[in-house]
C-alpha cells in the first residue's frame, strides 16, 4: 500500500530535530539515498511504502495519509486529553509526559531520539542557556533558554521537567507564562547529544538538577 507525504515537510522536520541525513536515515530504517530521494522529490505528494511510513511516524511524529492530501490545511483544534494519556491536536496525538516517561528518557535517552511528548504544567523557574547549548540547539545567540515545567498534581505525583526553547517566539511566550499561575501544554522532542570534549552537556535548572546528554526541546506551545 502507498502512503503520501509532503516532501518539504520531511526535510523541515529533520532539520527541526537537529538530525543529519545519515542520522535520520539510520533511525527511520531507510537508506541514505532513499532519504535524499524523499526530501528532494519535486512531485507532490510524495509516495512511500509502509516501512518508511512507520519510520517517519516513529522518528518525526509525522502521520502519512492513505490518499493524496488536499491543498488546504484545516486549522488545529484545541487539544484534548484522552483516557490513554495522550494529547491530540489536529491529526497528531502525543503521549503525555509522566514520571515514568521522564525516567525512561533519562535512563536511556538514545532510545527516544526524536520522539515527541506533551508536557502539561506550570513554569516555575527559568534561566539562560549556555553558549554550548545554544549552538547545539542551532539557536540564535540570546534566544535559547531553560525553563522548569512543574507537571502532575491534581491527585497525581508532581514532578519537574527542564525544557529548552530554541526560538525567540517560544522563549517570549514561556517567559510570559512564567508570571502566570495557569498551566500550559508544551509539545517537546528529545534531542540527544553525547557529552564530550567541547560539549559539557545540557545543564538542568535547580528543580530538575544534573547535566544530561539529551534535552527536551520545545516544538510547539498550546495555550487556552
């Protein structure tokens, strides 16, 4: 069965995740030449086979269509939380960040490279990102920042997640919500970068603590 993608969306998503073509191809389970062919396809929509479709969903979080997409894109509805602990927005659904998910990611972050989660909470702490982290996020100088998001509560176990913004737009919005009591929903993706010479790791804020070889990077902020 054939599945359909917008080829420009595939390259945009890979670059957002900070993956090289070789890294992305290995994670998706396709050859490097196939990845290049998919990204450089001039005919829209792009047709791929089931194995590539599953790989793109697992790594990029992009869902394919079984029929060619229309030229118009519907507005994203307000996200909803299901009993399975997933946040749905448009045609995509994201697993909600929980203490167990956080523990899995900190235990073996390489297994979750590129995976996306929805973290729901309140901004309780904020701080600047280091120059090393700014470069790793491919952010402009002065726009990368760290935020502690306190999640859980309402009968559940409270916990904190340190998240990193890489765009001025996201940093500005998170700073605004750092002064407000209400919760927000943040879609995050896992970026892994080994600690080595020249890169000391992602330094968490006081609430989360520690230095890590991975970061939760802000992809989208949902308010209201």
